[in-house]
C-alpha cells in the first residue's frame, strides 16, 4: 500500500504524510485517502518523492512473497 511506504519514508525524514501534503499545498485529506488504500496522481507522487528527496521507487509498496 502506498501509505505504508510513504509513512516509512516520512518516519526516516522526521515528518508525517499530512505535513508533506501541507508542504506541497495539497489537502491533508489526501493522506487519509492514501491511508484507506488510495493512490496519488502520478504528478503528485513524483512531487512527494522530490520533496522527500528519495527515489520514487522508495514510495512503492514492498513486494510480498
């Protein structure tokens, strides 16, 4: 799930998904939507990766085996 990967990166960067939304000028309700299984639009996804200074692949869910 996107939210879990985002939360993991945010924890390492000492921030929260909601704080990332605020910093990017998008509604904090997006974080709730992602927590419920939603995904951001591609442009927002890339903005988040850029803001957090991580490779976008870090925001993809871990492959379950």
